[in-house]
């Protein structure tokens, strides 16, 4: 039972059938980050991840969650596992040069430290950082010298809990009288906390250190060692121990004949099999002494739950990890021209400016409003449907509507080819009609030739229906007219080819194969093939007809809307 392995790859029960954990899968964290970005309206962001499973899988899942959400990714950079100063500078230059003011990081603390030290060195102070749980509570990064660049950081942290009686227990610990046999960890901790030595031979210790008495008092909460108010990974260990304890308790409570194994058998506690322990672990469901409900899902994962942390700068200039009760309680600055901001000329450009330190729990960063679909213009708020902010973000302008029109180059070329082909076919048809009584036309199977020329003319003309603004009737006419005309033409051509083949094969006297391919049979074959296509089109139009659709707009991340016809039913379109 792991307490700190959060990679979503470990949820694969095929590869890890006996793996359990008390830390949520990173899939929950990625989902929470995506929801946070959407809620705060941050739709133009950069991604930075570590070059390991934690970073790779985390960013991959975050990108999946962001698909179709309206959040755009400006860049995605990877921190190398062996930090290279040149590579780190390249990543920081990308962050500095991008217009994305929000940076989402999915990296362990060591990787994040390598990046953020360079960010602080280059004095980049206009970015809003979104931290993963691996470094959001990392005290080394929240030192006062880093706060000009990192103040206002928001991140997801493991849930914390105050474990009952743990604080008093820690303060009661004392080294044994025989210091040489004391717990090595406790000895080292004691010497570090009180600046003394527990060594019997003072010559073996630093001369500047006094000898410990062993009676020194650790006040509860007075040191990092005895501070039990920020236990996060420790709480996961606590839950792991309780999960195993409950599994053992359920196993011991098994009654013979009512067990979960073959024939109602109970496990032999003296010959336990791993699969038996796994069975009972999967079924644990309990409440911890601090009141949290806990269980494992089918993948061995616990319920996904995080604390949202905001780095708040105290009046002393230090960082305070302030827990936000709910995502909805995050204050979001809105671009407007309220009277509260009239006295600040810097606010006139519509950017979001952070409040002064200590005024409120806010996101301390200057966040220019990104130019993205449906987002804010500087002075008018959210642009309405069919409108877009202009390049200067001073007004909303109508979105451009794009479709294949007769004025487009492709539309002109298609129209010329269609009309030319129809004209040539009409000329040939008129010539055949004018000379229909001649022996040459009669010998050329005039009736079938007329039908073939008519079908070819329809095939040329149906291309014109694909030009122009899509409408419900044109969308239905486009594919159905082309399908019927094409089948009509192929049927005529096939019938004519069969007649020619039969005529050349009838070489023996007395053979009368042509009686099976008389003009009546030819008309029947053409009509039958065309009728089948007509029935398919009627069913298509009745059940799932083609219809006008828009591609672009708010989902297209651009000021242009493309009008097109959706086929409705893929099966109908294919047939």
C-alpha cells in the first residue's frame, strides 16, 4: 500500500493487480487543474512538466481534460532530469516570451526548484503559477527571496489532518539513558534540535557543543518536529496502516462456511496467500479517527480529494500557505472600469491588477486578458454570440462567416467546369435529338444514349449545389442529388456496356441472347438501380438528414466561423 506514488499509470490493474495507494491518482489532480482554469477564466496557459512518469502522465492527462474546454495551451516544456543550465534558460526564455501569463507546472520539487531558481534570477514577476501537489507546500521554494516571483501561487496539496494524540506522543519521547543504544534517528534529531551532543566521549563530538542532559523539553508545536498541523504525506501513511488493520480485522472475523473463497472457506492466517490479502484490502470501507471516509476503488485508488493552497505574503514578508475552502471562493479580478479603479491610471488598459499585500486573499499577479474566443474585450466585458474582440480589444466586432461562395477562386473554377460540362453534354444531347430518325443514331441505341447524356448533365449540374451558403434544403439536396445522378449515370453506362458485350458474344446462328436485353429490360434495370438509391436517400433524409453546421466560433479559437453541411448519418452518406 503506497502512500506517495501518485502516477496514474499505477491504476492499471492488469500490470499492477495487487497495488493500492492512499494518495489520489494524478488523474484527479489533472481534472481539478482543468476545472480550476475554466472556473477562473484562464484560457491561455503554458505547461511545464518534469521528464519522468509523474510529469509526462500528468501533462498528458491535463491536455486530455482541456480538450474542448476552451483552454488553449501556448507551449509545453519539459524540465530535463539532469538539469542543464542552457536547457533551463531556454524554458525560462519561452515563459518570458510567451503571452500566456498562467504557467501550469507538473513536476516534482527538485525539478521545479531547478526551474524556479532561474525564474527568480531573471526576476520574472508577472506570471501566475499553478503548482502540482509535489511542490506547492515545499518550504524551500517559498523562501522570502522567491516571493516576488512566486507570490500568489495556487496549487493542489494532499489533504492534511491533525492525527489524534500524535503531538503529545512526540513531545513525550526521550532518549534512553544509554545513549549509545538509543534510536539513531532520535539521537540525531535531539542533537540537532537542542544544539548539544548525546555522545559519551566528548572528544568524539564537536567541541563547541555542550552535552545533552536528555531531559530537554520539546514544546508541542514549537518546532517543525513537533508541529502536527501540516501532516499530509504522514496522513497518507496513517490511512495505509488503518487500511491494512481493517483488512486484517475483516479477515479474522471470517466464519468458516461463510468465507469469500471456494466452498465458503476462510483464509488460513498461518498460511496467508497474497491474493487473499488483496481481496480483503479491496473491500475495506471505514472512517478514520479524524472523520474522513476511506475506501479503495476497483483500481486500488482512494477517493480523489485535495486542499487548494494559495501562497499568501504576510506583513513580515514570509509565505503563508492559506487553504481555500472551495474553488468557488477564489477571488477573480474582472476587467472593468468600476469607480474602485478610477484613481489608478494603470487600470485603464483593462488588465487585472493584484490588490496590495494584506488586503485580501487574491491572486497576486498582473494578468492581461488573453485574446481568445468569447473572452473579454477591455471595456465591454464578454463579447456576445457572433461577435469577437478586435485586435486592440477595445470593441466587439462581428465574426467573419466563411463558406464556399461563387466569388471564391475555388467556387469560380467549380462553376466554370460545371457549366461547361453541362453545356457540352446538352449540345451532344441536342444533336442526338435532331438526328434521332437517322440510321446512325438508331443503330447507336438512341434511347440508352439519351438517358446516359441526361444523367451526365445532372452530374455536372449537381456540383453547383455545393456552392453558396449552406441551408437546410441545400444540404439535403447536395448529397442526395449527386448520389442519385451518379447511380443513374453508372446504371446507364453499365447497361450499355452489357448490351455491347452480349452483341459481340452472340456469334453462333440461332442464338438470340439479345431477347434478354431488349430496351424494356434495359429501362427496367436502370430504373431498379436508381430506385434503390432513391429509397436509401429517402431513409437517410427521414432518419438523420444532412444539416447546416458551424465549425469555429468559441470552440474554434479564432474570429472566423466556417459554415458547412454535416452529413447527419455516416452510414447514409456512405451508402
